[in-house]
């Protein structure tokens, strides 16, 4: 495939086109993924999530600059699961573009929620696999907000940073929001504000309440706008990678993710098969109408459709 | 089924047990749903979402009190999609419990995310169907946060309230977060704070930017702690219901929801069938290992599994 070869040769425009096809799930995108998947699995995938307004974008830009100084190539994938209908790019993007513009070692690919067959986490995983395969050393997935969709997205990362800011009541909210459990590393950004130490103490207290951890997440303080503390974060990201490798967790995670992914895709493929096989028979419309009219519960209706395609042995 | 009959007769403990079985997706729960589904479809389902800290719980309590004064029975379903691992109940619940405690016309059923087969939106829809079937006039689904999961949950409602508060930069965030599109009614709570009028203007401006609407959502101001403005919200909720009935949107929504629901359940049922049929063959493990080792892309692996169970015609 020409687009794949050009992307592998470092053609950024070709890479952009390829990613769009992968994102859209076109036949060409699938084929590209098939070709590129065996080349993936080398990159360190870092998820960055946290409360809105915590300065995630700025922090990610600073981390990217630091990685570039270490001669590592970087891809940034901002993900906005909360804009299902607008599908627009993220706010901070234009600013970041300027900072990192012109550096051939940095590639940025925004993702927005869409009514695709696969969920956003799945599509993001595909995009990450391609960015990985074409040779990026570090891929940073950056989310907005703190909902379940964000948690799903960051679960595909090797290392997850949770970014919080002092002085927002929302911090506790964020921790309640399941983020506590996914964090490999806490970053308290805007740490020049009052309350940074208090917040660090609160995080430690909440961690202490939970189950004992093999590796309690470090808590680091940064001021992303000035770059303060960013080097320490980079060091911890590297330390976490070494931990994953040495504890064999990297292998275990890859297996878990492969299982989840394959089953999810099988589910979707089966549904497509179902729609195709039922197409024109009118059975689907019949069942939907019965459920809408409350004559039938949705489970029984679904079971009838499945039986029609794949009779019980 | 005895539990169903007791729940229909108004036994609250039986209803609680029944809902737990429905939530857990047990065989008994499915059977209960099958029996009760034809009795559902009468209740007005109201979704309440918005930024954390906007006072949603207090507002919902006040709305419930107002509905009770109008002799209507009420169920409240607080949903917390952001606590996938803790699975705990919501913060405001204990306070609310006290306010409404002892009123047999109010039933509260909390929902937390779980690693269930169906998603939270699906399970919530089942729970709502049961609460509807046993005779609640109004069912209020209340979410925390503003992510995609929340949007999915409120999509199952007839009428969606988006609650915002003045003076948080987060408000704009919330609107960006796809909530603008799902709102049937905006409520600016804590409207005694500075900035309520500014916020109302901002919402109006954002609505004006979007596509023309058949029924632009009204924007109401409340102070839920004192009850101020709550009557007007109740009146608008009723007005929206009348609009849905008169514009035939109620029927159309029911059909759309039935379709989405049946297809989603068929997908899950097919996957269960797949797992069962592949069980012991080792094919699943083989494919997962190949994907984890990056020898194979997940799409090809999934396709092989599907072919094994349901060969292409």
C-alpha cells in the first residue's frame, strides 16, 4: 500500500491521510492496520488525564519539548470524548501547534467522539498502533474531562498521569471519579497556587485508604507554564516504563488489552453479520416495533434476532 | 414471580430486591423485566445532568417534593458512571434520604458503573422500566459529571435538564461537552450568585450559534436550597412532556430507543454465544496471544473468531 510506505518513509501528509482512514474504519484503513500492526509495540504510550482547566495541554507540550531534547520522537493524541456532536478539535491545540510547529519529530493527531462502530477508546488504540508502527518513541494520549470515556481511553496507555490543580473542589471529585485507581503518577500542576501541599496530602490520604499497591503512584508538583518540575515528571515516566518491563507487567497488560480488543471487535463483527443476514427480512423492524410498543421486552427481542441468525446448537 | 407481584403491590423491599436482580442481570431479573416491560411506558422520565457542584441533588430533591405536593409518585435514580471501581453511592444521598424519608411515594435507587455485560446506560434503562412498570409517575435520572457516559444515560430520558452554576469557568466546558445538544431545559442554579444573567446570556448565544431548533430550551433560574424557581422548573418539565406528546416525538423517541437497545443486546447475546461455542477450542486464546505478540492485528483475529462460529454464507 503506497500510503503505508510513504508514512513509513516519514511523509507526514501521508501519515495524516492514513490516520484519517484508520479513524474512519475504511477498508483501506483496515488494510493499513493489518500491515502496520506487526511493526507496532515499541512505543511508550502515556495517557494524560485530569480535571478540565488543570493545564494538561500545556503540560503535554512541555513534556513533548523535554522528550525532543532527549532526541525522542513524540506523537500527541488529544481526545475529546465529550464532544460527540460537534466533533471539533480541542481548544488548546492551536497554541500548542505553534510551540511545536516545524519540528518533524512531533506529530499531533486529534480525536473526537463519533458515531462510529467502534468506541472512541478502540479507534484511539488503532491510531496509536499506527503512530507506534511508523516509529514514534513516545505517544501521549491527552483527554479532556474525567468521565468513564476518559478512563476507557487512558486504559489503553502504559503509563497514566492524572493532572490536578490546587484549590478546586473538583479535585476530590476527580479522585472519586475512578481516576485514583488508574493513576500511575499524579501531577499537581499550577503548584505555585495556594493549596498544592494540601492537595498532595489529600491524595496520599486517599491512596492510603485503598488497597495496598505494588507501586504507589508518585505525586509530583509542576508549573507547566514555566516548565518547573517537568524534568522530574519525565524521569518518573521513564521510571514507570522500567518498572513495567522489569515486573513483566508490560507483557501482562498487552495480553489483557489484546483480549479485550479482540472480543470487542468480534462483538461488532457479529452484529454487522447479523444486520446483513437479517437485512430485508423485516424481522428487525418487527422486533423493534414490538419493543417500542411495549409488547415485548428488549432482551426477548434481541434473543429472537440472534436465534434467527445463529440457532442454538 | 412472587417478587414481581409483591413489588407491584407496593412492597418497597421487594422492589429493591427486584431492582438489584435486574441490575445484576440475573435470570430472575430478566424474567422480571419480561413480565414487567408491557406494563411500562407510562412514566415521564426526566434526566438531570450538569457540572459537578451545581447542586443537582438538591434540585432533584426539591423537584421531588414539588411533585409529591402534586400527588405524583416519584422515583430518583442517581447514576455515577465515574466510579467504576468503588461502586459506591453518591455523596448527597444521605442528606436527600432524610428529606424524603418516610414518604411512600418516593423511591430512590442508586446506580454505579460496574463491569457488567451491558453498559450503565443499558442497565439504567432496565431499572427505569421496572420503576415505571410498578407505577411511578415521574422518574428522575440524576448524573454526576459531564462526560460521554452521562450523555448516554440522559439520552434514555424524555426530558433532559442541564444544570449549571454561575461563576465557574466549567460552565462553558459543560456546554462544549455535548450537553448543549441534549438539553431540553437549562437550569441555572445558585442563581443568587453573581453572574447568573451573564451565564444565561452565554447559553442563549451558544444556542443561537447552533442549528435552528424546533423548540429552543428555556433557561430558568433557581436557588434550590431555598426552593426558589423550582415551581417554574416543574411547570416547564410538564410543558415539555406535552410538547413531546403533541409533536409525536414521544413515539419517535420510543422507536429510536427500542432500535438502539435491541441491537445493543443482540450484539451482547451474539458475543456470549461466540464465547460459548469457542469455549475449550483454544482458538480464542490462540488469537489473543497472536495479537498480544503483535503477529496479528485485532481486526483479523476477531474476523477469524467470527468465521469459526458463523461462517460467511
